[in-house]
């Protein structure tokens, strides 16, 4: 018998019991989360289900709840999110490529990193103020779709940059070395090897960021987006509203019928969110398959 | 190295990372169409020395060197030399096979494509694979992923990839260290064949490998400050049968390292 054996106190029963308890606690946590989610969904669907119909989807807001529709807000949301994702994708991936592939590590890159992480945590209203000053006033875009889309793009930019940087970092350095050793320039290495490899993960980051932006109302309210828009935006400089603002304005009314309309609008918002995610997931799968070949 | 033509020449080469010196005053001639092995204990700067020959060390931020590296008589580190034009003339094979996540064909075609090759790409790819003794094993699945190949096949693919841009020198950084004995044997045979047309420099910590494949051997070793020096450089046969320096003898007979 090895020396010191008698100093061990082995109580398998206690250890097993602790293990089972931990297992149980974790299970309770996930059950609680699912319960909350299910209650939420049930409430919304129960209230809003009977209000979902073609007139609701193609109608405009009205003082009479039975005639209220969300067409303007739906189109506004789709526009804003599209503008925001294109601008934040281009700027975000560009910034991430610079920081990861070109910049030499030093105090500058470090301080930029810290600032980007902080920006990801700044309240969205602050981005609204920024957008109001830069896009609405300085660039003269006013309360247009373009101003709203750019402001939302700024809001999710830090998330996109951080996700893209992580995606680039996950591409093994040996791939870059292999390309450099064949006489590839930095641009050729990044364009032909690094970006295609990182693209699926970058796309995942963009999906997460969009999911945040699609539910935001505050920055657009600061910007001057309207709550009552009886028309669909007819161009990038048109005035607009988005689903969260519309939902908020309905919920804040006293009549119970408007709460039902709001619940129906929330269902539409969820469907828009899920279908955008689905598109991105499909794109990701497609690119993953291609880069495996 | 009597009468051999020299393709790469290091003169008084010293390397520093920041303020730390890692290699001191190495003088080394790489003979044309021969295999030169660099051996030495772990951490003796073998890979660092090798990477000076195709300017891969330029990618390390605080790398600094003094002395000279001549490639066919021209200073590799002259201010007007673009490192990327060096690297397709002096190819490199790495310690771990690093095929690109692309098809077998596209792996080999990558170098020619980025270097503006305008000839018959299909033919070039097949010829490169043939020279790397891989063609017969993969000819039916050129379009399938390179990542599905075995480690030894991947390494030969990396050699084919290097050959496709017509280098004159091939640097190999412990090319067999992650391979099994059979795959190692295949690579060693391949190196012997390739040495008829290419000058090869191989870093290895396997002395038997150096003795088996190389024509010349350089023995590097760190001093008490861990700064690597070239202890001995000679014909391999000479070095392994009758070393001039007692430290070489101690190392190759396995008394340390």
C-alpha cells in the first residue's frame, strides 16, 4: 500500500450526491428558462392570433383597432435592418481585417480593442443621439430611412467587429504561412484563403447583431421616427416607422383591443426575425460546404 | 565544398528577436542540387535560420538580423527586394502539413494562379503531383477536399504545391516530424529524387534522417546564453564518420540533445 493512504477520506456517497444535486440544479435552470419563454409565447399568441390576417399585414395604422395594420412598420423594419446589416458588415469586416491582419500589435490596437468592447455595451439611446447629430443634422438626412439604417448600423458595428475578429483569429496561422511561402501577397492571402474560411463565423456574428437591432426602438425614436405612419416608405429618404415603435405605441394605449393588435405585431416581428436568421443560416451552410471542398 | 556551385549563402548571419540574440555569426553555403541538412538540439535556432532563407521571419514583428544572405549572388535583404518575389523562388514545406481547405487540384493550382500563371494549369498541376509522387494516389479525386488525405499524403501535397511555382530552392522545416515511419520513408525517397533538380535545405532533429538523405550537414548548437552558433559544417559522410568538433561527436553519438 502506498504511503499516506490512510490520510485520504473517501466518501463516494457524498461525492455522488453532490454530483446529482448539481445535475438537478442545472436542469432546473434550463426548465425555468423554457417555462418563461413558453409563457411569453403563449400569452402573445393567445392574444394576437385572431388578429393575424391579410388586412392586418397590408393595412396601415388606424384610430380604430379593428382596422389597424402594420404594413408601413413592417416595410420600415425590413429597410432599416437591410441598410444596417450591409453598412455594418462592410465597415465591420473591414475594421476587423485591419486589426487582425495588418495592424502590428501594440498600445494602439489594444486601446482600440478596449474601446470597441466598451462600445458594444453602450445603451442604444446614446447611438440614437449620435445618429441624430451626424446623420440627421450634419449630413441632412433628417428622419429618413437612411438615417435610421445608418444609426442601427453603428449600433451593431461593435458586435460585428468583435465577431469578425474572432472568426479571423480562428483561421489557423499555418494557412497564412503556407500562402506567404508560395509568394502570395497579404491581400491575396486574405482574399483567397482567410476570408472564405472565416466567412461562416462572420455571418453568425452578423445574425446575432441583427437580432439585436430588429428589436430596438429607442435610437430610432430619438432620431425622430414616427409612431403613426399611414404610408409605406417609398425610397431611402422617406420617413418611416419600425415594428418595435409601432408595437410600443399600441401597447401604451388604454384600449384592450390595441393590446391584441400589439400582440399580433409582436408575432410578425418574431417571424421576420426568424426568417432573417434562417436565410443567414442557409448562407452559412452553403459557404461552409464550399470551403470544405 | 570544393567546386560545388553555391545557391544560397549566409555570411556572418546573426538574428535577434527584440533585444534577445538567437543566432550568432553563421556562415553557411547551400550547394546547388544537393541536400543540406541542419541538425541540432531543440531550441538551437534551426528553424529560425531556415526561415531567414525565404524571409519568412519578416512576418515576426520584432525580428532583426545582421549579416548577409545571398541567393544566387544577390542580397536577399537588399532594400529593393520584395519578399513575395523571393518566396516563390525559394519554396517552403512546413513541420505540420498545412493544405488549404480547398480541393487537391486547387491546392496545387493556388501558387500558379496568384503568381499569374497563363499556361496549361491542368498539366502543371498533374506534373507537380507526379513529381511529388502523389499523382497515382489522387488522380481520380482531384476535385475532392485535400483535408481528407492522410498526413503523409498531405505533406506530399504541400511539396507538390511548392513545386508548382517552379522554385529553385526548397526549404523543409522538419517535414517528417508529424508522420509515421512509412510516410517518412516516402518523403525521404522523394527528397532524393527532387535533389536532382532542386537545391534542398532540410531542418531535422532526426540524425539518422540527416545521415540518410543529406549531402552536407550543418550542426547548430546554443552556447551557455542559448545563442546558437554553427559548430560544424561539412559533408555528411565526413561529419558522421569523423567529426572535427568534439561537441558534434557528442551530439551525433547521442550523449546529449
